[in-house]
């Protein structure tokens, strides 16, 4: 966790600042071995959304993460900016991942952001924003060509 050295304990941080630091630490490098740490970040009734899924509850979220990570060879995040207002956190990030069936196993880079709402030191709402096309569709051989061509046409 990256904490300002002037601060001597987590109790001097707001709950949201403390959670933001824990999220950054937990999401730096992910795999199925890291699920126990991720689980401690979320409330039992957490609501999670990304461009492909909407889930209610910590157990379904952990099952979703386990499924995702079991198919990835690597996954890590670089965090750029963190905005905190009371119990709400917004983080911009770049995700780097490798999947054996996407782009011949080469590293894929996706820009995104997460909106987190906290309660009693845990996350009860997690919404990820990113371009699903850049993450998956553009990485597939035939479909990727079609999606890139469509984007080109829209840009003209």
C-alpha cells in the first residue's frame, strides 16, 4: 500500500483513501491466488458492473473473478489518477493482460476507470468503464479486422 510517509497509521486516512490504497495494491498484479485479498475489499451485498456483466453479492463476484483469472496468463493494472469525495472513489487505470486466445498471447492494453462506493471500510458498489471492443473484439482475428474497419469509417 502506498501511504504518505507523514501519515503514521491507516486511522489517519479517510476510509475511502484507505480503501483506494488497498485496491491499488490488490489490483497491481492479479491471479486466482489473489482472490482472498480481493474478497476482503467488498461487502457481502456488493453490486458489480462492467460492460459485460452485472452481479449482485460477494460470492458471485469472486466466482466471476476466479473464472476470469483462470483464463488469463497475466493481468495487472497501472493506476493514473484517483479522485475521492467522501465515500466515493474514481480511479483511472490501464489494464495489461495476456490471454492465450487473444492476439496470439501478446500483452493487450486497455484504458478504463472504476467508480467505487464505500461503506464501513468496504466497497459496496463497483462499476468498471472500459471499451469492450478494445479489450476483446478487436483482438480476434476476423472480427478484429471488421471492428477496426468500422472505427476507421466512423472517423472519416
